[in-house]
């Protein structure tokens, strides 16, 4: 029954992606190439995020998912985030409106119950919840900078969340995550390089928001805090990329808030890896860390998980920084 829902969601995802692609082209929701950070050969339509959202809603009714208070809040605010992202995809709104909306959504989400219960001092719970929601929305938005990357990672993350929420007897949440995985799988068929459609801010912000709220409700509430590291494992790559770029830009004396080529996918591409290789590597890392989360959860060995993730982080960071000038120069010469 569960896998039937996944495959049905994938089929509907394919259909909705094709429809939304045509709508995006007709109404000019397009990502046009430029000389700064958009290097595709021709304009690519947005609205992949709309396709995923609509697929999720359709599947909720088809599969008769029970909509409780938490899910209702999640869907309402997800819609708000997606619409603002869609508006930004079309008109490129200022950062004030974009972050202002995220700020309001984060505050309202906390007011309506999406607050962690990790600390004895309650103000810390509010601060952490706010930073987590805002941070993850933008981390997922940032990692959506390469064909197939965000949706490929998102499928694994969704499946991981589906498994763990099922183990925690949160069956509606588990079903939602499985349907979201299927919707992204249907979209990924057209987003795999070379992409025929993009998620856009509508998709990356919406998916990042969903993951942030699921983390809080299903892992960081009282009674479930023994699962604290699991969302970190599942969402490792968006989190790592954001922190890596922030620290790198600060250490170089540059603003961490401006467009940069320091993101790990971009650096790997400059080292000579293809987009497909980077996507596959990222998906395999996500799968490995999801399996690690299962192991940690089953054997209750948080210490081993922390050590392994720390070791991988050190190795990966050193590789990204190792002889970068030589690697970059070699790659540039090979293009001449």
C-alpha cells in the first residue's frame, strides 16, 4: 500500500511537471541565461516546485491521508512560501520582501506549535526553532543551483523522514513524506541534466520549509529528542554547504550573503567533475547518511554517528580546499 502511493505519486508528478512546464513557458516563468551565475544555453522554465506541490495535494486526497492539525499548518504555510517563491521566480522581488515573508512564516509556525523542546531554557527553544526554519529554507534554496541536485537529495531525505516517522508511529507524516518523495521522483525525470524544468524558488523554499517543520514535529519534541541527530544526518549536505560557504567567505574577507562559486557543487565542477557525477555523489552521500541514521537509531550509538560525520566533514572539506589553485588552473587550461 505504501509503495503503491509512492509510484502513483511519481506518475502524477510526471504529469503535473509536463503541465506546469507548458504553463511556465506560456506565461514566461523562465530562467534566462546570463554571464554571472546562470550558464545554461537557453531559457529553462520554472514551476517545478508548483508541480511537486500540486502532486502532493492531489495524492493526499487520492490516498485519503488524515489531515491533522500539524499537517494542516504545514500545508497552509507551505502554500504561502511556495507562492512567494513563485512570485520571485517571475518578477525577482527584493530580498526585503522575500526574507520578510520567511520571517513571518517562521514566527507563525512557531506560534502554531512548530517549536523544538530541546532546551530547559525556553527562549533557546524559540531561537533555535526560528533559526532552523529560516536557515533550512535558505540552505535548500542555495543548494538548488545545479540540475538534478536538490530534487535528487530531496527524494532520499523524504524517504528517510518517511521511514523514521513511521517508526515513531506518525503514520500521516510518514505517508506525506513518501508522497513527497514520489512527487520529486516524477519531477527529477525532467530535472536531470540537462534540465528541461527547474524547481525555482517556489520549489526549493517550499521543500526546505517542509523538511524544517517535519524535523521539529517528529524529532525535536518532548519524548522524541533521543532522535536529535537524525535530521542533521538526513539534511547534512544542505547544512554543510551553507556553513562551508559562510566560513569560507568570512575567512576570505568577503560577504557571505553575495553570490559565490564557493558552494561544494560548484567547486567540484571546477575540479573537473560532471554535473551527473556530482549529483550521483550527493545522492550516495545522502543514502549513506540515511543508513547511518537508521544504525544510530537502532543501536542508540549517537557517539559513533557524530565521530563518523565529523571525520567525513574534515576529509570532504580538505578535499574541496586541497590544491584548489592547481585544480582550478588545470581545469581552465583543459577548456582552452
